[in-house]
C-alpha cells in the first residue's frame, strides 16, 4: 500500500502532491515541510495553523510560513512551506532587557515565556526526566515537585529567542527541549534503551534487504580520552580556594590513546562534572555520522519516528554493523527522480548534542 501524505488546514484535506519533503530532527528546532501541488483549486494563507499526517498518523502540527504560486502556458503549481509550532519559539525574541534569573525553576520560566505564544496547549507540556514513558500534565508535575529545582544563576541576554533561553535552561538539567507530532512541547531525554521499533539491513546474500543506500563517517578529530571542566563557583561566601575553585572530569574508556580536553565552565547552573559529561556526549555524537535511505515511510504500519530505536544490520561497511541506534532525524520525501523514500540519520544510544 503506497504511503499517503495529507495536509489539514482550514477544514480542508489536501492530498495528491507532485512532490513533498517533511523533515524532523530531535536535536534541532522547527521541523519543516514543503509540499507541491498541481492545478491548485484551494485558497489557503500564510499564518494558518495546520496538521500534517502520513498514513493517517500525525507527524507535524505547525504553521504555514510561505506560499509560492507559479504558472506558465502548460502548468500551474502551488508550493506550501511551513514549520512545526517550535518555529514560533525560534522566531520570537524575549521581550526583556538583560536579565539575571536567580532561583527560577524551569516550570516558572516556561510559564513566563510561553504564556503569549499562540496555538500551543500550555496545559500539556511534558517534563520527562526520571520517567520518560509518562505524559504528565503540568499541574501534576507541579504537585509532585519535579519542576521544583531552581537554578542559582541563569541569564537572559538582549536578542535571545524564547527557544534559545528554554533550551539553555533545559540543558542545565541535562534535558532536550523539543516538540512531538501533536504539537506538545517536551522537556525530556532521548531514548537510551528498549526494543527496536524497526529493522533495516543490507546482507551480502540479499535476503530481506531494505536499504537503498547508506554511508558512515567515523571521525576522532573532535573526540578526547578525558574531558576536564574547570572554573569558579560564583556568588559564594566560601573562604578556601579549594571550595571556591571547582572542577570535574569524565573519561572515555573507548578512546584509543591519551588526548585530554580542558574547558572553562561556560554553562551557568551546571556543575563542572555534569558539564564535562555533556561535552563528552557531544564529542561522541560528532564522532559518528550514520545515514541510510530506505523505500517508503513506514515499517510494519509504523511511520519512521525520531527518538525511536532502530536495529541495523549492514554487512557492506567495514567493520560491519549489527546493533541498535537512535533515529534522531528523519526526512520523508517524494519526487519524480527518487520516488517515495525516507532518509534516516542515526546516532549511538546515549549521546547528546548540545
């Protein structure tokens, strides 16, 4: 059964596209889409809210940003482009002068910065730390006290966007800030374990192969055996140098040789050891680029989803791959040249770009 993409806007259901591209990336804000129609008979406008479905399953809730109409003697086409609701936060700047936040919790900051953002449901913000499987309403979260850890020192600078501030504040708790297909905003962590939802493979005997093409780049130029973060605790009345000066480190047991990395503390509110862990997770993420293209947009009636685990068997690459990875980015695409395909970008489980 062929994959079906549907755009729902202004009570209209739009299908049968000449081409389309639907992007989603767990580690980047504002998932985007572009849809091209032939002989359009619809009237829609930029700024409308919309929902995009693939195989009748929700994949993106967002806003139409741009509409381009073209025609000549033979053709008449309409291209509709937009982003998910996180795009509003990427575009919107914080209306404040330079401001230092003291003893402000993530909940308080989110409520303050999101109170005037249109189209979003502020009652369904998810905080995933410690229990990633539950969708916890914000009132229950407050009652349980899981948003109650204030930061001693954070700051907003002139020109910061709403997304930049919330991402920075979430990172201080080791969390990502992202949107899921129904438009819900999430402060949470990437999946790190569990059963793989999909399997893709290229076996030398050709049995059950479903990978069209793949590529892998391994790069140790930005990786290190040991990450050390050094700095000073600010705003303290402690007297001894040992108490004021703070440092933390982590080691990568898989790195081949001694190669240390030293960084000053540059994330307010994050302990040096935690910051060192974040830096090493970023380095590990940057050290592997793994990408596959497969036919269609789904497997076993499940659309390919970011923040899902996929099992990979690749007997072509040397050394070969057999293991589980995180899908962190996915692009659905249809064109005359390539047909209907999905591009999957994968990372090792447990890494995290910052």
